[in-house]
C-alpha cells in the first residue's frame, strides 16, 4: 500500500482559507506501478464520499476507484481517506519512519490558511493499492474571505 498525499502551495492575499470541497469531482491519471506504458488518463470520480458497489465475495475494502491491469487477476484500488483514515495511515507511516525508513513527517490533510503562505500544505490523502497516481486535479475549491 502506498499513501499518496496531495499538497498545495499558495499565496493567500485577501483570502482567509482555501479548502478542497469534500464532495467535488476529482480528475486524475494513474499508471501501473509494474509497467511504464500502462496508463489511464483523466479518470473522474464524482463524489469521494461515496464508494463503488462491490461484489458479495469481494475481499477488498470499500474503494473509490478500481482498475484491472492487463495480466492481473486482482483489481488495483484507490481510496480517498477521510480525516480518521488519514490519521491512522500517517500513524503507521510515522512508525516505519522512526525505524529509519523515510524522510519528513507529514501532517493530516487540512485547509490552507493565511499563516501557510509559501508553505506546502496537505489537502488530500489517498491509499493506493497496486496503482500509482500521476496527477490529481480538482476544479472546485472553497475560498473564505
């Protein structure tokens, strides 16, 4: 499992906060981590708060996106983490880093505020299983003045 954290760097002039709307459309591109040429471009899922329907015998956890790469028997999945899920995943990640595997400590995704000018702030966390996220785009942000 890979934890993907999307960070934003912004200069907020006259804006108090900037936040990613939780029910917004997300557009992203993914690639097979075992192959450089297998890519799915401009995938959109409508609402990160709703997961895909699963089959009765499916052992995978609830997820927001699934793709089956050529030659694979299982689906590769992507899960957008809520605040509790992100805290849990980051806690596991930070334990690994304390054992000497990793660099910087990352915060839980949050809104960007005026104190963050010029600094990278995490705004979205995704758990990726057998899939590598290349780019994430959202067209809807909420700005408070």
